[in-house]
């Protein structure tokens, strides 16, 4: 994946202290706990928002200390380049259907920060908040991905950012609001099943995006494999197996490793967001 020196996004909000040095030492001995938390929370990134948080896309502005807007380090540059590429791709896709894409903001933070969906914490893993239309990302998560989950490569990270942007697309199309509405009035198992469809669609959108940036990023087969590999490592069954050895399908909120790979691949092979209809298929 060739990303250096490419155009960056104007929609990064850097809330890290000290110009983005991150936490020295970081996860260290807490590694195991972090893995468990990432498993728990990366596995349920929409659930915390069921109880409110302005689902439906109304803009909530939180006052934050001004970000200089400049790129502080390589990690920020990477995320900014990827975000910029999602903006370009989704702007084109929306325009092709006569719609206007509205760009999300991506908030970089360390430790904890506030969101319209409640307090954001590193251990939650990256997530998208529909209430303020912002993606929240603590870049320590990338380190966890690499060191604890064994997911390697830049494109694996790009896949994660693109997945969260996929939720933003779902918010713009109205799907996210509709589904979250539905989830309030069904059983836990049914609510989880709806969540799985939302998540697999975001994986598919991530694949669609990947197809559109093959040339720009000079993606190789290995890059795509690293995204598929990451999708497999964060499948509900894989996470549950690694956490306590017991796989409980009713509790799945993101789909199995196989499903996550397959929907990413569907998006990537076709490059067509219309093929990402995880709601009308009975072949999830
Ligand atoms: Zn998700």
C-alpha cells in the first residue's frame, strides 16, 4: 500500500495531548485486559448508542480546544490520507446516484474523550457516533491490532477506518437510524441479529471502497489479504473463542470471521455498493 505524500483530509480533529505523541509505554502489561476489552467493545460498537445519543444524524457540536489542523506525525498522516480517500470515493458514489456526500469528522484521541454517544474510551476500540457524525479513533488500537490480535499491515488499519466510515454512509442513507429504532423494540437476540447485518454491510462498504482505491494506493494482493485476515480476526466467533473458548451465536453482533471476510470480499469484487444489501438476503 503506497500512501505517503498523498492528499490529506481536512476533517481530522486531533484531541491528543502534546501534539500526538500518544501515551508513552502505552498498553504494556495491561495487554491482556485490553484484548478482552477490545473483544468486548469492538464487538459491540453500536450497542452503547441504543439508549440515546441522538441517533438519526442531528448534529451535536461539542466544544473542544482548537486543533491546529496540521499533521503532527506519521500515524496521523496515514489516517488522514485514508480518510481523504474515503471522502473522494463516497463523494463520487453518492454523486452517481444524485446525492451529496457529507464528510464525517474523524476524532483522534488518547485515553478518553467525550462524544454525543457518551464517553469514548480507548478500550472501546474505534467507533462511529451517529449523533455527532464522528468517527472516534485511539491509534493505540492499531498497536493492539498488531501486537495482540496479530493483524499486520497498513491496509489492515485502512480497512478499520473504512469500516467506520461505512457506518457513516449507513447514517447518511438513513439505515442506521431505522435499524437502531427497530432494535429498541425487539428481543436481545433479534437486536443482535440486526447488528450483525449492520456490521456486515459496513464490511462490504469497506470492500467497495477498497476496490475504488486499488490504483491510488497501488494495492497488492497481500494488502487485500491483510484486510481479510483482520476481518477474520475480529469475527465474533474468533473473538469469543479466544476470550473464553465458548462460541454463542445468539450473542454475535458483528458476524463470524467467515461472514466478515465474505462481505468485505463481496464489496471488493464487485465495487458496487448495491451488492451490500445485507438486509434482504437470507444468505448472510
Ligand atoms: Zn462496526
